C-alpha cells in the first residue's frame, strides 16, 4: 500500500499484475514492476507514478500474450495479509501519544489535496487534516 511505503520511507514501490480470485489481492502473481520512491513523493505523486508503471506493465503483458500466446506466472508471492478498510482507518487516526516524527510521516503518507485525512478523534468528534487547507467534513 502506497501510504505504508511512504510512511516507512521505502526506497522502492511496485505495481502488480495478478490473476483475479474471489479474495482481494490473493490471485497468482503474473508480474511485479518496481520503481524508486523519490524523496519528493507524497500521497498524490506516488499513485500517479504507479499508474504510469501500471500502463507499462499492462503493455508488457499484452506483448507477451501476443508473441507467446500465453502469460507466465512470475513465482512472486504476496507478502502479508491484505489490509481491511477498518484497519487502514484506524491507522489513519493520529493519537496524542504518537511521536512527532510518526505524525509527520503519517501526514506525508496520507494527506492528499481535496481528500480528508489523517484524522484525530478527541472524544466523540472526528477531525480531518486536509492538505489544501480547505475545511471538509469526514
């Protein structure tokens, strides 16, 4: 997940082509294409770059099908279980006990113009950080 890659300071990220199954992100992997995470990347630029690499990967797989008549599986394996939206929502919530560096890294990883997040939840209220400064309900 791009947010975790940004939060953890990963040096590379990737896009994956895989067979579809009933369970999310569980099908056999056809191919993975990795690319560097730039120091300037954030939650807006990284998915745009991933989209470009997805198109390159798509074309490569179509080329393989056109020339070989089939696609080979890569042998790569999924790492870790897929995360649920509820788990991600909890992760996006900043706590007063979080170290300042962790808060800064989460803002870098989660904030995106015109979309709320990360969040703080004092009491029964939920407030969202909005990257462009415009207040927006969550």
